[in-house]
């Protein structure tokens, strides 16, 4: 069994794989102060909860945008018996050409999602990743990552708004979203959710003006389920894009 571990600024997403099969997916909170033993205990329990044995754990692949946690998670996975632990970064074969000013600067979550997209969807692909930050990027027909956009995440901007405005409550993003709000909560939902959806539609149009029509538009990230249904553009939600992309990278490096 191989674990793919995608460390974002809010959640650590974990996928377990055996040959062609994904055995389970789960998410834990990103907690930079936890030690390797604490993460090892979490991995241990996660495997147990999913009726998997630590004995079967062969290796793992990590993508991390929280640098101090990378060595901690690597050590935790080794404590659980993973002999080989890879990390997305220089020296790892991904099949993706990264053609930006400084490829080493690119967040590993962009890389993981791009590998997932080129593995499963027709190219050129536009990828919309709705995590802590909202990210949009494009992989062209020749499997080249040509660049992207980074904006405040939907929840991050909502929280910032509630924190900064004395009369605005903290709200959840569930339920119906009216276009024209007639009370504070509905007006916030309209602004934040339809605003994000319209921004994404608008950005996809601009990406296509700049890079040509996309053969696929794919979305991932925990907020994709809330925002993508509000978009006008047809977008495929693929919640396991990053962790499946990581496993694809593992396989490319294990021959
Ligand atoms: N059910 C949920 N579980 C986790 N995060 C959620 C959930 N619903 C919304 N969120 C929000 O989604 C964002 C995290 O998305 P995720 O794709 O896990 O991001 P990251 O990889 O940056 O940690 C946070 O802003 C979080 O508040
Ligand atoms: C843009 C990000 C903060 C997004 O993080 P996330 O939403 O996945 O937690 C992360 O990809 C990052 O730190 N990137 C480095 C800068 C870059 O990609 O250009
Ligand atoms: K994550």
C-alpha cells in the first residue's frame, strides 16, 4: 500500500492505494505544532479505522505547501513503516514540464493537481483549486504547466470580511444562494459565493483568450462542491485530483 499525503494550509488530505485501486481517502487538520509521533499515531489510527494493516504500508509520497511540516510528516510515515517516502520537488519525475519564471517556486499543490489533470483529462486543461487559497492554472497540450493565478480562498475572504466588519456575523456557506440578498446573511452569501463563481467563470474566459480553448476544466479543493454548482461554465469536480495526481507521480518514480 502507498499513501499519498497532500499538505495544504488548512487540511492534510490522505489517499491510500494498492495497484490500480484507491482504498480510502481522508482528511485531517494541518497542525504545524504537532510532532512526528503525534502524526504517526494519527496515521496508525487512520489505517486501523479503514481496516488496513501498517504491515502493508510500503511507501508514501508527500506534497506540501507548509515547509516545516514536510520533514515531520516524512518521519511520521517512516515510523509507521513506510520505507520509501518521496516528496514532490526537484528530483522527482512527474511527467509535467513546468515553464514558469522559477519552477522551484511553484506550490506542490499546483503540481499535484496538474499531474492529476493530465493523467485523467484531455489537454489543454484549466484547473480550479478551491482550497485555503483559490488557484487557477493551465496545463497545455504538451503537458506543460504554463502558469496560474492565486486569489484569497472563499472561506479566507469570508472570514476576513466577518472579522473586519462590526455588523457582519460569521456565517456558514450552506443553503440556497439568492442573487439579490434581502438580509445580511443572504447578501453575504450572494457576494461571497456568487462573486467567487462569477470570478471563476470570468477567469476561465480570460485564460481561454490568453492560452486558447481548454479541452477540460476541472475543479478540486474542499470548497469546489459549494462553488462549482454556481458557475455557468461546465466544470468537472474531481475532489481526489491532487491525491490521485500524487499517486500517479509515485508510480512514475517507482520503475
Ligand atoms: N468540510 C470541509 N472540510 C474541510 N475544509 C472545508 C470544508 N468545507 C469547507 N472547507 C474550507 O475549505 C478550505 C480547505 O480546502 P482544502 O482543499 O482542504 O485546502 P488546503 O489544501 O489548502 O488545506 C478551508 O478554507 C476550509 O475552511
Ligand atoms: C498558493 C498556495 C499558498 C496555496 O495553498 P493552499 O490553498 O493549497 O493551502 C501554495 O500553493 C503556495 O504556497 N504556493 C507557493 C507560491 C506559488 O505557487 O507560486
Ligand atoms: K489538502
